């Protein structure tokens, strides 16, 4: 059966070809610009039904080694570069949700690659042995691949696990008011009507106990901080920008920080959440701080360039995530998002939902 995949899945194969063709990967800055700093690639490991290693030799070839340590095939780096260019054009020019690329599949077969996505129990999409020229270390690292060639991917997936409950304060809401506000279809106008009537959202709780504990693991203030960010992202003029929401919370300064840079205090909290979400934390599984994608991120840009955010350069990884993510609001029909409801004691509540997506 022919291989079929979306642009993100084909981008993983593109990344394999391009890195082997270039033999190195450049670091990127917070705005996805390629830096002069680069990491030579010593080996790429891919495990499907069998394990294969892809090693550059001194004569500009890639030597493919099978799981028994035998040479499987030897192909020039130029051929990998040629195949990557062909694959890039095929990905860019295909408008289907899922599609086949027969020429690429033929070449994949020659190098022992039979699947678009290597099976993985963690967030690492590719494992690479790089040479860090500054530390002279050659670790095997797992990297998560994000591609701009398809639709923007999520960093933290939504579900009922990421619901946050707020109590509505500021007065006794009548059933008629509740129904009137709920009848407004869009979230921001609905919030505007709530505010115009003098009501406010007051953080009540993180619904899912595991997600709550994970947030507390990151920072004891994290539940209240994220809840405050979602309120700011629900204001009538909200942009969905994570930076805008954090700066709005910083102006409110709910934790009473008295240092010289209040914004940096709140930015740091958000960057901790983004980094741990990027490298391993999920809402429904207990988080113990062990990173799966322990190398960092590889980003396939729209022009085909690949930039690396190496975890050794933690500040660069955090800045990239902070500058290139946004909140995404769920629809009314999912996760009880944004609807007012009354409990058995007559108190009125609303649930907001945390989902974070890349901007591009």
C-alpha cells in the first residue's frame, strides 16, 4: 500500500533528507532567523520495524547501517539534497489533506525507510547525534519537528483535562440574564456583555486533578497565573497573543511582585509552561520534569530551511516558543467552553479551556 500523509508528516521525511544532505543544522533566533552557529550531524537514528543509522562519511556520502551493524547502502549527500528539494516542492504544491509522493517513497525504500512517522512513545520525532562545537560533546538527542509547510500545530492540546472553572462574581445573576448572555454565539461578544452587566470571572479551580498537579509542579502560582491569562484572553479586545495576555496580567500584578522588571517575572512563568509542554508535559499524565524531546526543536520554515533550537541554549528555545505561540479558543460545542451555568447552590460558573497553538 502506498504511503499517504499530510504536510506535517511528509515534513518529517523532508527533515531527514535535508539534514543528511547538508550534514549540519543551523541554530535559529527567537524570530526563526538562521544564525551562523551550527551543529555538525554525526549520525541520525531511525527505528521502524528495524533500526537504521545514517552516518556521513569523509567522502560526502551517507552510509546507512542496519541493526546488525552492516552497511545497507551508501548514497551521496548530494542525492539526499536533490531528493529533499523534490520533496519540498511536492509538499508545497499539494493542496490535499493527505497525499502520496511516489518518487519520494521509492527513494525511501532504498534507504530502509518505510514509514512517514517513526513510532515514538515520546515527543521526539527524530534522534540525532550532533557535535556541539562549543562543549565538544556528541550526545544523541531527541528533537521534536515543527513544520510551517502545513497548518499550524498545537503545543498543548485541548480537552476536558484543560478546563478551568471560574465563579461569576459582581452580583446575583438572574436566569434571564444567564440565558441572554449564553444566547450570544461568539466568545468575545459574550464576555463583553458579561462585563457590561458588571460581572467578573474569579478563578475557582483547575478541573482535572492531574493537570492541576502538573501546573503546581511547575510553579505553585501556575494555576492562578494561567487562569488570569485566559481571562485576559477573553477580554473584548483580546488578540489571542500569549505575549499580550502575559503583559496584561503583569500590569495587574496579581502576585504582588516588587522587583524591577514585573513583565519578566510573569514572562518567565509562561516560558516555563511553554517549554515543559513542548518537551514532554501533557495534561492527563503525571509530570515529573523528565524531557522527552531532550534535544529541543527543529523547525521547517516555509522556504525549506531548517533551524534548530537546541536545549543547551535554553533561552533561545524559550524565546522561540514565547514569540511563536498563541492561545486558541475552543468552540461552544466542545469542553463546555464559555457557557454560563448554575450549580445546585445557585452560584453561576463558566469554564474556559487552555489550548496553545503555534502561530505558523
